[in-house]
C-alpha cells in the first residue's frame, strides 16, 4: 500500500482556524508558523475551544504581509513576526513560561471579539517548551500545541469512524497537521519512524481526544459526537484515542503528494 500525504495543516494561533498548505517546512518545534501564537486570559492561562468554543469560528488566511484573522465580519492583520515590547508569565498545561506578548491593539481586538479580557502571546527562539523526557529522542521541544509538535491521522481511520456515525464528521474535528491516505483503519497506529519529503518523523504516543472533537469547526456548536462513538471502541484506560503524536527527527520540506517511506535504520544525531 502506497501512502501519500494528502493534507498539511497549520494552526498559527492555538485553537483558532486552520490554514491548509501545499508545502511547509517541518521543524523540530512543528511546521513553520504552527501554533507560534496563543491566546491567554488576563491571568496568563491559555485559552482553547475546550472552555471557549467561540474560538472555532475564527478564520485565518495567509496574505503577503501576515495572517488575516476574521471573525463575524471583523478582521485583523497580524504580521508573520509581530513586534513585542514586553513579556508575560503564562501557563499552558503543566508548563509555566515567560513569553513575548503582542502589542495592545491585538489584545484589544481579540478581547472585543471574544467578549473576554485576553492577550495574544507570541513565541520566539527563547520560548522553550520541551516535550516530556520519556517521549524525547534529542530533547525535542514544541510550540503552543498541547504536547507534541505533530499530529497525524489516516483517511482510513476517519472513514471507519464515519461508517459508525449517523452523521459523518469532517477531518477538521481532529485538527491534524498531517493527513495521509490509508486504505485500512488506524494504519498510523503501527508506524514507527518514517520519512515524508525531506523530513523524518517518529511516532511517540497515541493522541487522547477531548471535547474539542465535538465542536463544529464552522459554527462553534457542540454535540456528543464523535466522542461518544469513539469511546465505544477506541477507549483505553478511560482515554479515547484517535490519531498519533509525532516528533521530528530530521527537518526538511514536506509537500502534499509526497510518499511516506518507513525507515528501520535511522540514526538521529
């Protein structure tokens, strides 16, 4: 079975809309621009669709001079590398960091859109979040993604799930970075080290799923599915798994249409 890369998705601002690409640079931290920005509340705690489902309704597109963020007819252009004149202590899961904060105009815009006092947090080269030691190979680090730089899902897995649902769900419910063409369900569960384009990836952990999978990524509305059905056949130790988390062992350009090649003798150095 030839497996090809079908989609490359990045999420420039954590928990907001995706940007689908034909090619991207795979880096240790994640795809270029992926989750390099994040919204926090006034106390510095990260925001996500888990507690603020309205975030699903923000659309992001790439323009020549930055990211255009749109919400309910309003828009804001954010440069690819926003200027920051101050830093702020933030909390994302177990990690407490000091990170750059965007200028007030961006904080005000997002606060107005969400009707919630929030701040746009940036990530620079000094903002380091290392993944847990037991999953690391070379002390890898991650962006503002939940825990790992990459998430991969096969088309066969979604097809298998949708065959069990009364109303099928699109792939965007699971917010993957890489979507691969697979004829059989959960082929990604069996992968170890593999190459796509110039980059080499390693599967490190199944992805446990949360309430975000039940949020329509167009409307922000919640339902019980697909988490209810997934829990019937993809639950292990009270966690529901769908998709696999990856780290990047070798950086490089990745393009849709690239073939996935398993690697058995890769030495990371």
